[in-house]
């Protein structure tokens, strides 16, 4: 398996590390997404296309994954702001209890 030079870039504050490998006419690659030094996600791809095409496709997929994570974060923050925190059904009634006499 032949390893291509690794590539790193930053997108919206997320570090993206790309690694491409070639074996028997196929190209495999993955993009690790790191936010704040913590692993966020991995996008993987295998193809019979050229290493440059796989690298560009991984770049696009990684950016889309980061964009989607931002949309989800924004939606969750908006939902939390608009409605009170939900209480899990198993936790209902476990707050203060009236003492019976």
C-alpha cells in the first residue's frame, strides 16, 4: 500500500487531517476532524478514481460534515432556549415529596 503525503487544513475552526493510500488500483482515504484538539468525527472513502479526485471529494465531505454539525448545534441551542428542559419520565415525581402524616 502506497501512502500519499498527508494534508491538513482548518475549516470553521475545525482541523481536518487527510490521509490517502493507494493499493491495487484503488484509492482509500479518510479525513479526521478535530475540534479543540478532540476527535470529532471521521469521513472515509474508497474509489477507483485518482488520488487527487479522492482527496478533493474528502475535502468536500469533511466540510459538509462540519457544516452539518454547526447546524445541529445551532438548532439544539435554539430549542433549549425556547422550551424548558424536559424531565425524563423515570425522574418525574422524584423531586420534593410531601411528607404524609
